[in-house]
């Protein structure tokens, strides 16, 4: 990482074990997405930004297969975010949070075809809609 913050400490230890079972390869996502070494830091920021959503999925009463599909679609979204940074100079300048927030909406996510099938795109869009609702949920009142 480019800074001295231990990002692993952001997730409480009890949730970290649960997350590791759900996404055992999560620490390798930035390397799997990268085109070159400069993509590692943005990839780590993507993982950091999406981790609360992954934890949220664990809290939902979803079937195991549905939960795995959402996890796999989140991995795909992260890769699409890295790709978007290469294809759009403006996207390269955006903070990761804004880039991903711009990529998902109430309709779904970016169009990934022809790399995925129509049914895979529909699943991906469902995950992106769920992420959009998660990112735009009302904040709890402060006490």
C-alpha cells in the first residue's frame, strides 16, 4: 500500500473472519484486476470501499448461491472500475468512491457485454441495483 494505514484494521476482527470465509480471495482482488502496478493502489481502495457492502450481504438472509453471485458480481464491478479508468481520462481523476457511485444506479451497472452473457448481465445489474440502494440508504439519526 502507498500509505501507512493498515486497512485490514477497518473491519472488526470477528467480522474479518466471516468476510475471509465469504471472500477468501479478497486480498488478491487488486492484483487480479490490475493492468500494471499503478492499478494496485486504486484496486485496494475499491476493495476498501466495497467491503461494507460485502459485510452487508453477509447480514442479509440470502441463499448461499445468491450471496455468492452478488460477491462475484462485486468482483466484476471492481474490474470494470479499473477498466473504466483506462478508457476515460476523467474517470482516472475521480476518487474511487465517486467512480463506483457513478457506475451504478437504479437501473443497474455498466454494460459488460460481449464479455458476459445476457443472463450474467441481468445478475450483475441486480447486484449493482442492490449496491446503489446500499450506498444511497438514509443515514441513521445521530444520537
